[in-house]
C-alpha cells in the first residue's frame, strides 16, 4: 500500500466491487464467499469502518497516526474474525450476489 490510504481504497473498492465508487458508504459482507475475502478487501472494509467512526474521509496530519493505527487494529481484528468463523452454508458466488444487488437497487430506485 502507498503512503495515502485513499489511494488504496480508490484502487481496491472498484476492483473488488465493480460498479461502486471509491467512497462507498456501506461496508460489504466479506464472509462465506467464493473465492474468500482477500487481505485487500478486509483492509478496505476496515478503512471504511474507521472513516465512518471517526467522521474523517482523510484525517488531518495531527490525527493521521491515530487513524492509521485504528485501521491496522481493525484490519487485524477483522482478519482474525474471518479466519475464525465457521458455517455449514455453501459459499456465495460474488458475481451472482453483485447481480442480485444491482437488480434490487434498480427495483428500489426505479432504474431501468
């Protein structure tokens, strides 16, 4: 990852969730997908979570260290969670879930 967390998110979120912007407001479910969530996906979700909690899209220089530390800690906790969860349900297909979400959005917001 580069020096700027925004660069990471701008590159990762659209690649992981095609059709979404870099500043998605919803953290996506990462558990029980085929293929499994990547480290980059977990980090991107962690960054979004810390942004939401802090209210900062980009923290000031004085808050940057605390912000970055929080992202690292949330990433570690989320990674541990993903590795610890167990399910008997079959993994969901990412593409199928993306198509369902787009259809639901079109239905809710009247898009063709």
